[in-house]
């Protein structure tokens, strides 16, 4: 998004996906949100940011018991550290349902109906109306937002980036190509139809990748035959990483997996190969990587 040009006002929502899709721990929720905020502020120090927290049934139930959902609470911690405004739509929805003035069906579900989105739009309008209530002074000038040197998590993804899979060195088996999707079981999102991926399907297939930073992972399409891959950094022990996701059953699900996010800063070498073992629900041992990711 930032590559498209200067951005003045940026809305972020990832509470639902961090909760129900990634099932991230607090550490990972913070690293992601803090990384986004820091990258945005580096892109444009004057950028205003609003973080919103949408809802799913589990999030609503958590709020109704008096607890704070893990993902939203983690994002809030990062937002407060950087002075970023937040809109807690999930709490508003939960409170209205508890009060009997709203039903989950009328709201529209995890992907809200127009009625549910209108609630969020109204909260955004209230936020901006409050912020812009008073007219600016005639001599008002833009001022950059302060980015504190201290971080919430030292290994935040503020330097997160993609690495073209063509940079990998194939040892055996892997192939950079556009898969023949019509011959591969499982649905997929059309925007990936013509995208070259680096792929492997046979246990033992191996590649290496040189990178710099503190973290390395991969943005993958994890389908019905998603593999378990074995990842080694700098010649260390191979650690299994399961690409399978519950959405993989009928879809080549786009997801990011991290092989290691706590490395010492500097140059490293990733060795990645297909494991003989696989998830019991998977029908094969396929790995299809859109991009490697590093931080």
C-alpha cells in the first residue's frame, strides 16, 4: 500500500484475522501492529492512523464476560505507545447485543452487513468530528508525529519486507513457475492465477536463501496438499513448520509462516526442505511460496 504514494490517513484492521485465522500469541500481535505503525510513520511522519477492532462471535463472547480479546488488547498496547487513535467496534457491538438493542444477525456477522458497517462508519465519523471540532489557528503548521525510541517489542516487524523467490538457490526439486491450477485440486483466489511461485512436492526437495535481518518466513498458498517444511538457519537444527491451515481443506489459502523471528541481526542462510511427515489432514507434501518474508 505504501508503494502507491504518500498516505495522509490510514485505517488498519487486523484484530479478527490475528484472532481467528492466525491465532497469534500476544507477542506476534504486537510485533505485527507495531511494525505496521513504525513503517507508516517512516513513510510519512505526518500520517494519521486509526486502528479499528472488528468482531467475530468469539471476540463478542470474550467481551461479554468482561475480558479483553487478546488480539485487540495487544494492538491497543502498540497503538497507545505511539499515540494512535483506536475504534473498538467489537466492544460497541457486544454492549449493544448485551443491552438487547442489536443482534449478531442484524449486525451481519464476521463480515458485517451494511447495517453493521454503518455502526463502524458512525464511530469513525464521531472520532474525526471530535478531532476536527475546533478550527485550526491561522498560523497552524503540520507537525510530525513523535516516534519513541523505546519499542513495545524489540523484534517488531518495522523492517518487514518481501524477498523475491527467484533469489533462492535450488538444491534439488524446487521449481519457479506458474502452477497448472486447473490440474491441482482446491480453489484459489484469481489474483494469484498468473503469479510465479517457487514450488516443491517431494520429500527431500531442498533450497537455500541468503538474507539479512532478524527474521525469516514465507508467504505461501497452503492448499489441500500442504506440506510440513523443515527450516534450518545457518546450519542449525531443522525445525518443522506445518503449512496446513484449517482453511486449506478446500482452498489454497494465502498465509504467512515464520521460520524464525528472533535471530541476531546480520546476514543469514535459510535452508528449507520438504519433510516426509505431513499433517494428518493434508493429502500431500506440497509447498508453494509466493514470497519469502524477512525483517
